[in-house]
C-alpha cells in the first residue's frame, strides 16, 4: 500500500477523477464506503472538493492531472507547495 500525503496527485480507481490530496475528513455523512473512519478530501482542477475512500485512490503524477484538467475544460492552476503548520 502506498502512503498518500497531503499535496500528492491522486486518481480515483472507480470514478476516474484526478485531483490533489487536500487533507482528511472524519464526518460520517461524507464517507464513500460504509466502513471508512476517515475520507480523503480531493481537490479537483476546477477547485471543487470530492471525498474518496483511501482504499480507492492511487498516487499519480502532474501529467495525468493536466490531462484530466484538459478533459474537463479547465486550465490547471500553478501548484502551491504544501506547507504544514509547526508547533511553537
């Protein structure tokens, strides 16, 4: 199993959408599969967020993200580097 990190490009195996890993959610009503305890927030090239099961996502690359963006008629925005808040 490949570990997916925030900021990684991901593709959904079943629904075939591609986006960027934008964190996690634990809201039960948003889970894709009944047994999921957390879902991955995936930001699509048009800016919308979809929630997917970690088990149905695979890591992909920027080229695949660009092809998906073009297929839905969106010019992908420049990727911002992932930043994590540190403890003070």
